[in-house]
C-alpha cells in the first residue's frame, strides 16, 4: 500500500488537526463504551483521558515509530466486573482496577524482557503468515456483529434472526447507510482533503440526517440528554469545563478495605487475560506492519511495543480505570486514509486528553448515534478483516498443512469458541490463535519428518 504520509512525515498543522479529529472519532465509540458496559460509576471522559495519556506513553517507549492509538480494552471487561464484584466497597473496586492493570502490565514487562533476550524469531516460527493472517481477519470478522447491531441500533429480531423493520429501525438503517456511502464515496472518489478525511465527513453527514429525523419525525435517533445535563443545574463553569472522575482518586478511598485475598482474586482475573491480549498485540502489529510496509516487530522492536502497551495500559487504568490496548479501529483508519504519520497519532492523544475536560465536546461525542458509528465501523472492521486475508495471499493453500491450519483458526473463531475456566474467559480469537499455533507446529513438524 502506497502511503500518503509515512511514519516520520509531518503534515501541515491544519491538516494534522483534521486527521487527528478523524482518528479520535474512529476510536471514540469503543473507548467510551467499555466504562459504560462495566458501569459502577466509571467515567467515559476519564477513560478518554487515560487512553490519550496511555498512547503518549506507548509512543515514548516505541520512539515515535509505531502509528497506533491505545484505547480501552474490551478483553478486560470481565476482569473489571470481577474487581467490582469481589470488592466490599465501591472504592475498593476502583483500587482493584488499578491492581489488576498493574498485574497485567507486569505480564507485558516479563514478556518484553524475554523477547529482548531471545529475539523475535521464535515468534515468527510460532506465528507465521498462515497463522497470523487468518487471526487478524478474525479480529475484523469478530466485530461484524457489533457493527450490524449498531447499524440497527439494537433493534428487535424475529425467530430467524432478522431485524424487524419498524420506523425506529428504518431510521437507524438510513442514518447508517448514509454514513457508510459518504465514507466510501469520499475515500474512493474524493479529491485532496476529502479523500483523507472520509470518516469525519461521513459521521457529520450521518449526524445531520439523524438530526433531521429527530427534529422532523416522532423517531428520536439522537439522544440530547448529554447536552441537557450540561445545563441541568443552570449555566456555570461545569457547562463548559469539568474534571473527569479519575480512578486513582476513587481508589484512594478504598485503601482501608484492602486485603491480600482480594488482590489474589483480581490477579487471577487479570493475568491470564494479559496473555490473551498479548496474542492480539502481535496480530495488530503484524497487520499494521503490512499496511505501512515496515516490520514493527523488528523496528522499533517487539520488546518496545510490548513495554509501551503494558506501561501505557497501567497508566491509562490509573486515570480511567480501563486497561488499554492497540486499537484495530486506529489501524483501519491508517489503512483507509493511508496516513501513517505518528505526529497525527500523538496529536490525537493530546486532543483526547484536552477534550476530556471540555464538557460540550464530550456531550457531542456522547450524542453521536450508534447507527452512525455503525456505518463507519462496517468499513473499519472490514478493512481489518481484509488486511488479514492479504497476509495469506502468498501462502500455498494447496498444501494441506496450510489449508488445515487456516481452517482450524477461522471456523472456531467465527463460530465463537470462547472458553471459560473459572473466572477467566479465553476469547474466541485467542482460542483460535492457540489452536492454529498448535496445528501449524504439529502439521509442519510431521511434514518435516516425512521429508
């Protein structure tokens, strides 16, 4: 893929701001969704702040050579719920979030040390293109259901799994399709800046249509509650500026309820998931390496990306409660816009930190309908899936060893073969990757013996 802006390129200031806003919109929905799902009073703006700071930490560790944004990790949702469920007080639950993130971060540090000593060749042997390609494709395909649910704004389904097209669902579908079509047209046929910011234009187009439907019809696609909350107690400073509810401030209140048994419970919930996310870390960086034409596992090096991800995750959780991870949405945005400038990513991170204090902008982001983001996600997740498929283009699938390896990854992954062992859930992607690694090693070892 020919990039318009490479890793070290510096777009003009105005262009950088626009590109950064686009990246921000691409990662926004998922980043603020995690605290919303976990609940317990977690703050979306604090998660956004934590994602921004975590990304800056990641860039520092990777010497500003890896163009990816770190956002709230969905993989740790079960772990976070466990931290709250096992706590005797809400504040201890927040302390548990920090302890858990620290445990997960230490896993990354240990793996990074191993990689620094042993190198990355063993990873290439464990995860060749025949394994990592379909795994990357799965990351995109596994998100397909979320994109479709957003498109229909979680409408009711009949016995056959089809969405019942009520007036509300039609409105959601129209907004999503307008967003999708505008993003696609801008990306394919747009000129100059239009071609580089398809997501911003698409989201604005979808939002305008949603606004028209909300104002002109009984169907309320846009929820104005975030804006109403700004003036609920009258117009004041908080209407324009507010400090996010940082996790570490809440955690300090739970120190008196601390117990080592609780630490053990949290550690068991977080540590195994960290190994799962490590596998996804490899897949994301392999995918990004293919897009930018430079192997990030070699330069700046897997040990640096792991340290950046691990420490950035801990820092992100310190402020927002949510461990961070490299975002497929960010990778997809790089692929579609062909802008791999790290300056853009760093600006996005700074912007995320700043806007977490700006109440009206946070309210606007909160008000973007799920159906509009669904239209964007169709393209983002699709690009992730296709990127994975590109990795296996040169793999000889006439060779049954390769054919069965790919099959052993795709079918369990698409079928949702997640496994729960006690309080630990191994995701379908992680299960598929592990199965693929084992299958590849067995088949190619037998093949070598036969030769």
